[in-house]
């Protein structure tokens, strides 16, 4: 009888699955998306609710109709521009040339002398003290790519050094963004939950070993290969979800805060961004929003009919 072939059980994606080094995600991409001087922003995940809007997607089956969609609320207090870092492209990748936190004259001189292979990036920090639901006092410092045109980036740097920027200065309603965050940590889990392998049959379960891998390898080679699903760290890993549509950018948190506040978060007191669908991470987690690297055709700002503010406290 011929051997039966089938696709592999469980996904090998995102291997190895290790804990993230920091909740301040590192966004590594070389592509610069057209449309602005800054490529991203950061906020804190407050929770989810639902809204009713008029569908304006051109090829949608519900175009012109009122539909209900789930949205994630990202509280986005202003970010302070702390400084700028100049990179140079070498045979070994990008290497730091210099940094500036109060005076950009040195960066300007280097750009004027030789601008070949140089790239300017912004160093900014969050304001966690302004957020009601995040028990953090220390600012989170991160690096963000700029527009890519060195001359325009330098002029923007001179104008914004030491000032605060907001989400509405970078994004518009209807834009698509990529959301990057560290997922919810689940600790050490077995291979069934970690990799999605199939539970064994009833005969194997009677021996109390129904949730393990049937065989971790043959006699040759005499080692366990990395493809074998085994137990280990699950969750608390950096992940990016692509093409999350911004349905609203607001300044008054009372417009979206449910009665009694968001469960395990509280009241939104700063600017906020509503994203269609879910984003990685638990509540209070730092979420970095970047311009969509492979965005679909841009849509206009939707006409929001209703935002649910029903209590999430239960009872």
C-alpha cells in the first residue's frame, strides 16, 4: 500500500519562538513609504468596541450600506522629538555617523560635505504619565524613519527638534497602517497549544500521552531537528499586522470611552486612533503604527454613524 502524503500539521512560521527583548518594538524596513516626513507613531492599546459606519469601499458588496465593524482604540498622547541620528550605508549595513539632541549643526555640515549614502532618522519619546491606564513613569524612546529625501528631512528636523508631534500630524482618517506590538505572553506551553499539532487517538490518550509528539525523529541523524514541534515559550513575541485601516482620529476621549471606562484600562484622556479590527498585544501594551508598506488603494474617511459606549463592566 502506498504511503499516504498530507501537508504538515502545524505551522513553522515565526521560528524560533523566543521572548521579545523589549516591548519597544524595533521596526526594520528599508522601504520608505511616500506621503510624509515621518513614517510612524506610537500609542497604547486601550481596548476594543464597535462602530456603525457607511461602507465606502468601491468594490464592496455592502457599498453605501450601514455596517457594524469591530475597532481597536489606541490612545496616542503627543510624542516629544528628542533628537536625530545620522546613518551611512556601508558594505556591512547601516552604521551610525553621529547623533544630535540640541544642535543640528554637525549633522548639517556632514550632509553638505557628502550626502551620498546618508539617512536621517528621528529619535522620539512617549509620554506615559499623560495616559490614565498605563502604570509607567519612564519614557519609552524609539527611532523612526523619515521621508527619505535628505534635504526635506533636515529642514523638518530643524523645525521640530524639541517639540511635540501628534498622530494627526502623521496620519489621516482612511489611511492604512501596519500595527506592531509584542503579543500577550502565555509562558511555557505544550506543543498542541504552541504549534497546533493534532491530538493523538483514543488508544494513545488512554496511556496519558495524547498531547505529545508521536516521534521526535529517527535514528539517523542522531539529533532532534528544529522542525520538531516541542514545548516552550508561547506568546510575548513581536508581531506585525498589515493594512489596518484608520477609521477615526479624535482628540476628545469621551467620544469613545465606554461607561465606567475600558475594562482593565480606564478612561481615554488624550488623542486616540480607531483601527478597524484587532491589533497584537494585551491592554496597556505599546503599539507602534507605521505607514502601510503594501497598502491597498486609499479610501476616504468613513462616515461614522454610531460609536458604542456601552459599559464593559458586566452585570
